């Protein structure tokens, strides 16, 4: 049976979500990332990319290239909520979904011929469903394996749809004219080395004598490059197991030294982790604190609760107590809080259930406001 693999990649995802939530950003160069110190660009809209801005670029350089841009700090809970919407659609279209990141995944469509008139038409339907339900745009690559599908999804962005032929001759006609940098594992150094061997395209690589490849890169890497240059990739689409922990950590521009600074940082982290746990419909029984001093000495301390929680105030109380018990001397470079040991079947409490229900409702209202207006709407 021939495999049919989709790679779905959301276009400029963070920027697209912001433009969906803020009409005033639409059609304008939007740049998202760290706004203080040595901040870098997380992502940017296609309007900003026209000025040469790209992800991982220092924010100062982005400001020089695009001074008229709109620069904002990322709202990651908002992006995770949008990602959840998108992945629900992925799972509605395929029983086998392998997430690669918050905004892209492989979908295995093998054996689903009865559900589709053709893979191309099914991809059109998938893209239309994503646009209708989320107001976001996706690019899709269709191919007989993961390697080719991922290349295909990137070729006609934004709003792309590229299908790679199933037969060997069609695969080579698609793949061989492309730059050798398209191959997984070929970074700048490897590409420069290949250029010295007169290898510029994937086709050049496929035609390079195996002895030359082995001499230049070793047996294992040579075999991988050879297989990919021929479009061969046997890896299955592999869904990931359930998430084992949910957390957040922050490295500070300057070391924290006062109790007030540390308490405020722990409070902010607890709010973020509580929000993430509730978005994932999880309650954590074990709370872990991570502390890194300015000299990079690092500690982790955990506490397992009698009753699991995803409430900000309870997370903060545990983290603060763990920090107090640790009492590290010196400036603090990093703090982190995470929840694990999720409880899927929480037992009802005999006492205090009414108060717990009130707190659930309160956080439900808070989370709804955060989802609509951003995580910083309530302090």
C-alpha cells in the first residue's frame, strides 16, 4: 500500500493569531519577540518579511530593517489556545497525527481512500476547515513520506498546497532541481563543504559517487544523505505520548536579589503554569521548583500534594515554600515552576467542596478573559 503523508504548517502562526485578535495589525509588518535587552524575533508577519526580518534575528537589527514595524511581546497562552483549535481539526481529519511543534504536524492519510475523492481534494477541505473555524491559514505538503511532505509544504507559502508524485520518476523530477540545503541535516557548513564538491542541487548530490560521500562525511552520514537525495524516508508518522509535565521557567536579564523580586517572579510563573494546566485540562499532584544562581549552581525541589491542583494561588504557595526551605544565597539567574503527576480521576473532597467549586468558577471567568484579551488582562 502506498503511503500518503500530509505535512501541515500554519503560516506565520504567532503573527497570524495576533492579526486575528487585533484587526489593527492586519496588513502591517508585525514583529513578535523579546523587547528588552538582547531580545530576538520569535516570528513576524509576511509583511515584515518583505523588509528582510526573520525569526531568530536580534530585535535591534529588526528595528533597523523595519522601523515602521509593530513590535510586540509574544502572548504564548493565546498561541497555545489557537494551537489547540488547530490540532482538534488535525485529529478530525486523521487518526494518526505527529506534532512537530505548536504550529505544524504530520498527518498519516494512508488507507483513507474511502474518505476522500483524492489526497489533493482532502487537503483542500482540510485547509478550508482550518480557515473557516480558526480564521488562520495553513500550507500543506502531500507526499509518500515525511521528508518529501515537509519540503512540499514549504515551497509555496503562504497558503500553499503542493503534492509530490508517488512514482520514482516523479519524485526525482520534484526533488532533484531543489537546492541541496533543502535536505534535513544540511546546514551552512555542510552546504559549503558540498559546494567544494560541486554539489549545488539535490540531483547533484544523488549523482555524487558514494565513495566520495563516504570519504567526506563518514559511512553513516553518507548513507543518510544518499537516501534523502533519492527521496527515501521510511520513518512512520508517530504520535507522541501524553505530556508528562507542564511548566514555565524564566532567565532574568539581571540576577534577582531581593525577597520582593523573587516573590513577584514566582507569582508570575505560578499564574502562567496555572493557566497552562487549565488550558490542558490537567491538575498536577507534584509541583517542582527550579532555581539557578548567578554562578549557574542549580537546584530542583518538589512537593507532592494530597490533592492535585491547577490554581495559581496554590501553585504559588507551594513554590514560595519550596524556595523558602531552600533559601539559596546570592543572586538568582533563573526560576522555574512545573506541575507533573497528573491526576486523571480526582476524588471528590468531603470537605470544602463548595469553596473549591467557587474557585473553579472564578478561574474559569479569569481564563475566559485571558483567552479573549490576552494573559495580562488581569493582574
